[in-house]
């Protein structure tokens, strides 16, 4: 499991049966749906606005997500 860190009172919510690579970083207001995959060197930074990732979504190696506007990735959110 990667680094999952609370920020400003928001702790990331990780869905059941979700794969988190050992070196991914998930910070703040982030929700990941069930059966998703967060791969190596991914950073999901919910420090400004929330990040919502739906069910069965695959975020590939090296991706960095940080939103200045509200965002939804994947279906079933």
C-alpha cells in the first residue's frame, strides 16, 4: 500500500478491492471506487479541490492528478 495521507481534515477513501502500488501517494480529499488500480509513482493530490475516481478505473504509472476545478474520473461516481 502506498502513502495515504490526511490533509486539512480530509482522509482519502479507498474502495474495496482497490490495488495501490507501494510507491503511490494519495493526499487529502480523494475518493477511489471499488476494484480500481492506482499504479506505480502515481500522485493523487486532493489539496485544493476534491478528486473522485469511479469503480474499476485504472490510473497508470507516473500520473499526477491535482485539480483546481472539481473533477470526476471514470464512471460510476
